[in-house]
C-alpha cells in the first residue's frame, strides 16, 4: 500500500474512532440511570478485555510480545488512560450533561500537546499559544454555563471532566513509548486488561447499589464495550501508528461536534447559547493552535508508537 493511501486509511480510522467515542457520552448518560459510574466502567472494560483476549488468541500470525518492563509501562498507561480517566469522565457526565462533556473534550488535544511540549522541551509557536488561551476561554464559558444552569453539582461535573483532560494528556505522553514495537491489538489488549482490573477494584465502592441492569441498559453497556472500547481503541491505535500524535488528536476535535449531536438526539438535551458560544470558541482555539503542526519533536526521527487516546 502506497504512503498516501495508508495515510488516508489512517485518517479514516481516527475519524471513525472519534465518531464512536463521541457517542459514549450520551450512551453513558442513559446507562447511569440504572448503573453506577464505577460499575459501568468495570462492566464495559471487562467485556472489552474478554473480547480482545479472544481476538488476540485467535490470531494465526505470531507477534512480538512486550518484555516485563514494557508490559509494566503498558499496564500503567492502561490504568491511567482507562481507569483514572473514565472514573473522572463517568462521574463528570453523571453530575453534568453529555453536551457539556462533548464540548469540554475539545480542550483535550491542546492539553496533550502542551504536556508534550513541556516534557520534550520544544518551542511553542505564538499561534499555538493563542490557540491555548482561546480554547481556555471557551472551556470557561462552557463550565460557567453549567454552574448557571445546573448549579454547583453540574459545575463540579464540568471540573471533573477538565481534570480528565489532564489525565488524558499524561496518558498520551506515557503511552508514546509504552507501545513501541507492538501492534494495535496487543497494545489495546494489555491496556484494557489493566484498566478493567482497576475498575473492578474501584467498583467495589458501589457494591451496596449493585443490581442486574435491565435489557436496555445491558444493550447500551454492550455497545460501550464493543463499539467504543474495542472498536474505537483499535481504530485509534491503527491510525496513530501511521501519523504523528498531534495530527491524531487534532482529528479528535470532531468528538465535540459528533457528541453534541448525540446528546441532542439520544438524550434530548438542549444546547444553550452559552454552550454553543463556548464550544465554537474552543474549536476555533484548537484550530488556531494546530496550524503549525510540525514541531521540533515531530521533525525528530523518533518512531511513532501506538497509543490509545481517550476520551470515551
């Protein structure tokens, strides 16, 4: 496959991942009516780990296995990017709204790029600084709108979602090296196993509220596991192996667009003027911040490993 066609497929894969992940906010909001946020994560990622385990063992072509040190790094990235991130996301969505979550997630790519710039000590172009500041203003408008409309509970949910962005940024930086030399399926499997284990322990805090989910909630949980966890993560890992991380996270700016539409269609939420304005400013800031994509780090001859992004 020539380079242009490979890049095209990689872009399509990340766009598809963004579509799956954007739907997770509205779907999670629906399931929260019957299942606690920690239990949702435990069920979702345990099912995903089981399915990925079957897929890994059914492969006929042998692949390189991570050594002990690399496996520890992969497991740590899984705990950070799956357990910690989704705990913050699920609780944040429970307290806030799916549309708020979808708009706030637009700041995550910039958080990731900022952390990369700090860790790898690369220069930050003036346009990118302006984009960061503009996206921050947009996020503030979204959070303030949540406080005005939903009170302190919704405001706290929005803050948790912003903290999730910081965790997500750290996960991307750690995972940049954790998956070196591994194919997308192997990496996703090991990360999901670690994330599921973390969620199973965390879900014990909700043991007193456990109940068998109804048919509708069970179907939505299966969708989260199969489409958002297995499908979304595999697609993102596939795409990220064939492009730089900043390009991949920039494509994920489609998540808030898809996510707000999903919140309106699935949850019947109404997008207020303050949300729309904040979301537009966030997206404008992100677009401005990624105009100069080629940083010194990206130009260096550093192999791009597979990393799972976030968000959902």
